[in-house]
């Protein structure tokens, strides 16, 4: 049973087993988040070699069937991504090693057995959206994500409302508003017609002033 969650991978050591198209795709996706990435494979794509030349990733030449060597690398890593196709026995052994050492692991070749899944994602108006097909079809998930983008892209008021509600949260904490009162205020203001009007107008400054005024009234 999998649940959606976002994990802070700051300082993570990511080990990618395999050096082909799927490994390249995963390396490119992770690299923008700043973890230390090592790719272990007998061969590497030109893109991976270029990333290594730019010192973005580290390449180690080796065979995933050298289990003892792979296990040493797994022990030194926080997240393991397996991308080598058609080696089912090796894939299972890699998974067992990850479980033994309590390492997060992605099996790109086996959606049914993977521990961690990576859905396709996008960001709109300061909000992140993901679509997960449970391994059935990433292409369909991408199409669904495009539909979400088309639907939400015109809804620019969401960005203003998000900033106002975030300011509300931080300002109430600064003013020492009790937890239960804060929860009540969130629910009230998300339905507040004046705040929504300001959000629809795209007036961030006025929206922030409005929520501050509501908090000031509350604590007076």
C-alpha cells in the first residue's frame, strides 16, 4: 500500500544502477534537487557522460551482477534506483538488499514491487500536482497532467490566495494566536468573499493587508 508524500532529499546520496535511457531520465530528474548522484553501469549514455564531465554526477563502471560490490554501494547510499531490464533475479536480489539495509528503493523495471514510485509532476500557481498510474501507463498519466494544466492555468487567483493564506498562517503564529483559533480562522477566510474578490483581482498586497487586518481584530 503506497501513500503520496513529498520527501526532503537534501544531502541524499542517490545510487542509480544501470546507465541507459531510464537511468539518464532519472538522473536528469533528480539532479535539479541537488543530491549526490552515482551511476553504476557497464555502459553510459552520452548524456550521462556529459553530466559527469560537468561534475554533476559520478560514474562508476561495473556490472550489477557483481552483487557484493553493489551491496557496498547500496550501504553507502540513501536512495537506490534500479533501471536494468531483463535481469529479474538480480532485480529481486537488489530489492532484498535494500530491504535488509532499510534503504529507499525505486525499481523502474517493476512497478508492482517498487517501494517508491515517481509520478509525473507539474507546478502551477505555486502548487505542485502529480499524477500516478500505478505502473499502468506513464504516457496516460502525462496526458492527464496536461488536462489538469489546461484546466488550472487560467485560474491565476489561486496564486494570490495561496500567498494570502500563507501570510495568514505566519502572521497568526507571530501574534501568538492559539492553535484552535488558527484552524477556525483558516476555514473562515478560505470562504471569505472579500478575500476571494481580492484574489480574483490578483491584488496580492491588498489580500495580505486584509488577512492581517482580520488577525489584528481577532487579537485586540
